[in-house]
C-alpha cells in the first residue's frame, strides 16, 4: 500500500524524496506529496492528485529547499484520491507534518473527540486524526514531539507506518510502525527512511528494519535511537542489503512487467542455486532439513496466502499431497483469520507472500502461532515481517518485483514449493530414487524451456490484438493446470481490465458453458498429462458452440492445435512441473492484450503491489 520516503542529512532532500517516490510508486499512485523544512525555516507541503510526475510538475517554481523532508505516494483507503486527501497532512497549527501508510480503525471516535476540542479537519482521511492528536497531546502535556507521538499511538487502533517532521525541530525525523513496514538506511551523517529498501540502496547498503510498536528517532549528529511506545530503549541490528540499482531499472524493456516475465529463466536458476544438485540427484532446503521432524510428523499442512500467492499454494497442495502423502488445506488468509479455524500443535502452517508484508497473511501467521502450530514462510523480500515472524522458511530469491501484477514471484514460489515437496518426500521415503532423479533433472531444465517459450512472445503479440475487443474470457485447466488457469485469468483482469474467470475444465458443463458463443474467447491449458483426453473433449464441446479457443499445448501436439483457433506450444516436462511452463504464455497473452488496449501495465488502476491493510 502507500509508499513512505524520508530523509535527513546534509544533502538537498527534495531530489532524494522524489526519486524515492518513483521507486515506491508501485505501492500506490492515486496521489503524491512532499513536506520540506526549507532553508528559511518554513514547513512547506506540496501535493497533487495523480502520479509522482504530477507532483514534480506542481513543484516547479516552488521553494523546494531543505535537507530534511518526508514524502508519500498514496493508495486510497479513507477518502477519495484528490489533492486535499493526499499526504502529507499538516497539524492545525501547520507546525507538524505527517505521512501515513495503513488504516486507523478507531479514527471516527478520535476525530469526534478532537472536533470537540476545537480541531478543524481539512480532509476525509483517517490519517489527519493522527497528526491532530499528536499536536493536541504535545500542547496539553507540554512534552516534546517524540513523547507526543508515543502517547498518541497508544490511543490509536489499527495498522500504521508514520513519519513526522516539525517546524520547530529541524534536526529530527521520527518514524513509527505497527503492522506496516518501515526500513531505515544509515549513511554517513544522514538517515534515509522508506517503506522498503528500493529507495535506499542507491545511497547506502546498511539498513535497520523497524519492528512493530517501535519508534525510530533520526537526529542530526546522533546515532539512530529506537524506542517502543512506552519509551523503553530497543536494540536494533544493522543489516547489509544485497540489492543492486540495475535490479530496479527497466533497462531495454518497455515495462517492468515484460522485463520480469523475461527474467524468469534467470530468477528460477537463482531460486534453485545451491538447493538442487543434479549430479547427486539431491534437493536441499535448509529451512526444511533443519526442521525435518516437524514435517515428517505433521498431522497436516495448511497453506495461507492471497492473490497470486494463493494460486501458487494450490499447486503446492497438489505437490505435497502427491509426493509426500501429507494432507494439505489451502486457505485464503483473509478468510482463515476470521473463521476461528481448528489448528493443532502438530500442524504446519505455510505462509506465502511475495512482499512478506501482506496484512491478512501476517494476521493468519499470528493466529497460527498463538495456537502452537509450526510456521514456515515463503517470501521474496528479505527482512520483511513474515520471515521475522515465522519459525523457519525459504526465500524465493527472484529479486525485486516492481510490476504490480506478479509474474516472476509466482514461478519462484512454485519452484520453492516443488523443492520443499521433494525434500520432504525424499526424507519420508514417499518417492523412489528413480522418481527423484527424474524430477530433479526436469526441474533443472525448466529455465531453458522457459527461454524457448519466451521466443514466441512476438507470435503471441500478433494474435493477441484480435482479442482486445473481448469483454470476457474463460480460462480452463485440469489437475496441476487449474491453478495456472486461475493465475492466467487474474493477470488478464489485473492489467487489461477484461473480466476473466478460471475454472476446472470439467466444471464447464456445470454452468459456464452457457456463456460460450463466438464472442467468448476460451483459453485452455491442454498440455499432455493423464487428463489430456478429457480436456480434448472439453475443447470439442466449446467448438461445437462456436467458442474461440486459444490453447496452450505440448510441442508436437497436432490434435488440439488443429481444433484450436490459436495455439501456443510449450516444451514437454514432468506433469507436476507443467504450471511453470504453461503460465508463461498466459502472462505474455495478458501483457500484450493490455499493451494493445493502451493500459498502464505496471501500475494498473486501483491496485497496489503490497496489500498491507485489510
């Protein structure tokens, strides 16, 4: 959700803040704003509706001087996206400026109390409540800014990350978090603040990840101080970033999404590096091996996730049940946390999240921990909240994913789940040595096979133009291909705004077939597997009703290719690994349709990369 940036040090703050906002724009792009303490001592706020480039244009000819400031790019929750509701927000005295990521659940009660105290609200946001509350406490308690923030946050219910500067305090920047990420970069005589590390890596590799209920005090000429809301000193660990600037640039690609699709051969190799050994026919995930008794004795495995990660989880369910013979349940984290689920102490809960900050998944983790379950995290973002709140886990190591619609993170998650299942199956003895060797060999060849599929991008681009007219799509798959169909439909919805639904192919006869006509494109994953003949029958049923079929087929398949209006070939592989290949043409199809329709592929409307609020 919203992106937070802050700076204090000897440099001009504005260029750093603006560049940081561009790096974080994938977190929200409804509006943007900046607050600066100028060289003349004024506290200036500039903000606009729209993207960061609108803010840059608005700030031309304005006083953007100063070497301390905070900035924000917004994904709207409370209040429509307009200039008034954009962050930063002033206190009523205009002596304090604040930015916020999250949702304040008790804002209505606090707002009514503050109105009775004489405070006037300019916006419709919940955020403005916090800055007025800080202002009120600071005045009433006759205390300093830091203590006023601590006391205010003790009254606030919800999820938040905030950053605050004060006109009368030009040498201090204060930040705090609860259930929303913040990272602090430590330079020589300067501090950087951001929602994640991407705006910081250009300036320093030394960072501190703030924990829940902590306040960071960044003061000129002083060491970083971290305290809790009760003002107790907290220890903090400086970590070294592995990010590089090149990972954050589009390079030769028109969009980050296309770059990330084409990165998948490399990112899957990175994901497997040091974990599979083809010569020894071995798979090792240290997070599994270190806790192997937990996995061997697990009553069941529950996988919690949201969105694309949930689709990866469905594939994980197939893999673990088929290879390890452990019962698996896949849950939407948002539903799981409110259902009063039955969780046993010998259950294993696997939490999957690209960002490691997904609010619902984090809440599911906390609930499961409280019931005594063993928690295993699968994440991409190093240092994020889920890895820090689980017992063990694995990073997918695909690098920063900037495009809002997830691509390489999905294949990274599926790759880790595959290795996890093979690891457990090998130790439990539920897979033969011959099967393991075949699996490891095929898994190692996935990157080169994806490279072959990517060569077909131009072909997909050419025929995708035909389908820009479509208002609806159906995606069909069976077995391991069903989650891939769901993921393909989600990609199309996210970036082209075309309504699309994924179904198990056999369920088509139970309702969706009523929708089939010449105006309804149907994408069918019809690769060679044990359900192939049944999928062929489904395609025949579609064609009998004048449906238009786009088929994903195994190389050399002439039967389906002849029936389909358009076909995309993928190399043959083990049935269990098929989603890693079949999803690639679906990603490309969604991308090319969206580009042809003129959509903002990297920043689709109403979406944000990391959903850190409910």
